[in-house]
C-alpha cells in the first residue's frame, strides 16, 4: 500500500472496449500520479498530428497520489488531453469530491479515446464499468444533468459525477468539465474534447478504500497543519484590502512571506479577497490589459468589495480533504430576479474577468454570469477575455452593431455583456464566432496579432498582471499550458520557502522589485524550481492554496514519503517534478508546437507601456526571460526544446531516442 | 442499528468532508452548521440505522476527530435525556 492503486482503466468509445491495465511501480516513482501519470499515459497513446477533436485524442481523468490518504488539501483531480486551443498539451484541475471517487473505483486514472455514435455516459464502481445511453441528459446544463444522473445511479453510495454542460456539447473550445454542482476544470478546452466524443458524463460510485504506507505519520502532519489553520485568523474586514493594495503596489522591495497569510484570507473570504486588492495593487488586468485603477477607480471597484459577497454567502464548504475551506454558496435569487437561487461563490478570476477586464461595475451581473457559465461549463477566464476582445473589436469597428445583433458592446455595458455571454453559450449569431475564444475569433475576423487579441499561445491569460509580477509572465509564456496563472509567480515563490528544503532552489531574500524586470539566472532558476514544485503538487493531487502555505506548513515531501514509504529527499522529488514538466513540454514538441509561439501578447508585457496606474511605464523583456528559463531548465536556450542531455539525465532515454 | 457508530469531535474536526465522502453507504452528511462568523458545515451521522459501524470514516479522518461509540451507550443516553429535561 503506497497511496496509489496501481491500475488504470481504458475505454474506447468507438468500439465500446473497456479494459484495465496494471501500472508498474516504477511509473509512480518516476511520475507520481495525477498530472504525471496523465502525461506519461497520453504521451504514449496519442499519435502525433492527432486531431484534438478526433477519435485519436485521449481524455484522462486522474487522481493525485496523495488523494485518499490521511493527508490534507490533497483532493484535486486532473483532466488531461491534447488541447484544441493550443494543439499541444492540455490539462486542467478541479476540487470537489471527484478525485477520491476515481480511486474508490479501484483506479488511479480513467482514459478515454474514440468517439461514440450516440451520446453516452460512463458508469464505474468498484465492480463494473459500463457505457450507458445519455440521450435523456444531452442538452441539459451541467447542474441539472448532474442532479438527474445522481438520482438515476444512486444505489448505496452516492455517485460523484463529472459532466459537460451545453458548451462542451457544442464543442466550444473554451469549455471545461464540471463537477460538484458547478465547479469546473475549466482551462485548455477539456469540455470540447469530451463533447467531441459525445461523452456527457463520467459517473463514479466505488467504495474501495485507499491504503498507504504509514497512515499514522501522515496524520501527525495533518493534525499539525490543521491546528495552525484553525488558529490563523485575520482580524480585519474586507474593506481594508483596497488600501493594502495601494501599499503593496507601491513597494520597492519584496521579501519572503509566511504562506499562512493565504490560509487566513482563503478560509474567511476565499479568492475574492483579492478583488479590490488586485485592482489597487496593479495585479488585476483592467480594460483588456490596456487600463489601470485610474480607469477602474473607486466608484467601480468598490462594488467588488468582498464583504458585499460575504453578506449573501449562506454557507461555506470544503473540497474533499481540505482543511482551509475557501468554497462558499451564495444566494443570488435577488441578484438574478429569481432566475437562479444560488451559485458557487464566484472566484476572483470570474470577478475580474467580468469586472475590471470589461469595465463592469455591476456585481449582480457578475453573479448571474457566474452561474450561467458554471451551468454551461464555460471557462470564465476565457469567456471574460473573449468578451473584452469583442468590446475592443466593437470600439474599432471590426464588430459592428448589426453583427452584434443590436448589442452596444461598450465598456461596462453590463446588460450587453450578459446578452453576449448568452449568445456565446448558445453559439448564436456573433456568439458562435466568439465561443472558441480569442485565437479563433481573431483569426476569423482577420485581426490575429492585433494588440487587443490578448493571449499566451492562444489561451486567454489569468487575471494576474505580468507587468506587476514578471515571473507570472514567464510562466504564462513557457508553460506547456500557456496563459495559466496557477503554475507560478514571484509572489508564490516567495511564500514557498522551497530553498529551506531543496538544495538548488534560490533563496529569495529581500530584493528590489526593479530586479524582477531584468533577465537573470537567479530569477530563471526560481521559475524553474517553481514549475517543478507545481508539477509535483499536481502529481500528488495538491491544491495551489495549500502549496503556497509553504513547504514548512504543507509538508508535501514528508507526506509523500509517509504515503509511499519511499524515503526520497526533496531534491529527488524535485527531479520527478522536472521530469513531469519536461514530458509535458515534449508532448507539445511531439505534436508540432513551437515553444516560442506561446510567448504572451505584447500588451501583457507592457509594450507599449501603460501611461498610468501602479504598472505605469513597466515593460517585461519576455523573450529574453523565456530564453533564460529554458537554459536554466536544461532545455535548448533558443528553441525551448528539452536537450538530449537533459532527457538522458532524467532517465527519459526512449523519448530522447524518438526525438533524435 | 450497528453496535457502534461514529461520534464526531467538533473541537478538532476540520470540516474536510473526507468521512462523508468515504462512507460506503453515504450515511454521513455535511449538515451541522458551525458557530461563529465563518459558516462552515460539519459532519453528522444522517443515517444511523444504515451505518454498519465499519470504521472506515474513523480510519480515514486525517485529524482523528472520529471515534466509534457503542450504540448501547448512545441509546441509553438518548433515553435518559428526556427525563432530565422534564425534571
């Protein structure tokens, strides 16, 4: 018993063939589970040139190595696939209760290829795995479909469901996979892949427990962390955050912080604690990355004060195994005139994608859009980025009022924004053109490469400004899933304290913020360490908000040793992280990706620089920084392709030979 | 009813819902409202008659907040409680 099951399930929707396969221990020692097992499997099974929406693409649902063990904040699952947005590696993770359910069925992962003739759902428990007709739920939104299918499949154990909404069915490239009543594994276009396979849902109802090597030691660590989180409270109200943002945005120096601060914020407010702080500090991109707090000023951002949302929060909830509990349910009957009763508390990303990014100050419409997108299964970040793009197209006469069916797509026109989101979900009129995101829409409109087509590698970026934190710009541009805000940032790194465990991870120390804008070896090595540790976290099933508590609080290395009985050093675990990240990169190379094409848009790098606000005059030399990162990673400095020497060093001889 | 059923220590429970998730018969629900400003939901044994006393929830709890209590004692306490209230 080592925390993992040692088996994976393969399902071919074209033939109906279902089989399980044993996974050798060595695979877990080299890649853990989660994203590592996912990329190890998909690299072998998806042929080069495979159409992301064709039968050869494989969609995987994988559980983290520590999920199901007595560790805490380790309950995230990951969807893995070839991305229809980038044409390269795609993954996306989510919390809720789906991750342990995979293991309770007796598998570490479920991998699905082929295309079904008719809509189906996959039912799995600890005894059977079967494809069942889904005609009766095809066309339902994700929440209604989940409720119906749970009722239908409930025998003894309540089933857990991952499902696509109508956006996935309509193969919108910016759709995700939904579980637990509206949580979404949103990024990279996994919903479109699932929809292309006519797979409406995966329903899990197993009851197998997960064993591990040393549960007692794991519980000791869990109790220690849980006690710390219980005691960590922030004695302020959310109204103070805008002032804190002003202070943070003006700081000339940065220093390592204690990550427990994050748990204080998360357990009380959740990610919305960054709403006003982000605007005033310069973290939030405003007006499609062309504005600042000077544009989205007090009369606007005061409406996003987290306390306004706390007033309508009816209850909090925790994902499986979480000791923090950032989730919440908010009542929106009043905000939506009774159309919806409640919604998951919106994340900061949604608040800003439909707040500052589109200059919207109407909180009610953001709450409404949140539930619309959750039910449709559409990625809120990409949807917000695409709406911002559409507004700028309208401003520039590229989208006319007639094309927009009479909508006046002006900044902050909240009713027009809601109407446009509905059209995107339904794929009606101009919404059909926009439903695949900025990359496809800009190509169809003939404006690819224009400053207002803001993406990294075709993926709409997260709501964190690279001009404030250049390291996040590096991660936006070099990660095999570009535009991803959860891989790393300078702020995250400062909270990890990785250097206290890993011999080669640079100590942040106290440093000048201005130094972050100059390409250098230390910054490059920090971003390498950050991405390796993030892949370890995703292999273990860990949550980003646990990861940033830091290695001395959320003791990943110790849990992994206690769970598996391996007794590896932190340096040895970081090699696993490096191997996972390198294979994610090699997946893209195998499928024809040019890593330089993932470079974030010029506007995100401050070219031209902003004329006002906390990020005024700041530019990020992103190309040079990408080269530095690749060099520090042991990948080719110019091309971003992992070198033969690095592949050999990581024990990836077969892949080195294939790519000679 | 099984001879032993889970009892929750809400002073140490972290509301992580592992117990509710791993119960093979879904007997545990996150329904108990916590006190204080943070409105967390804690576990309760929603289906005591369905519970088999298998201890999976106790073993899975990462912070040892679940103990298995004898139902003989639990029932005895329950039947004794009303007489206390009426006195």
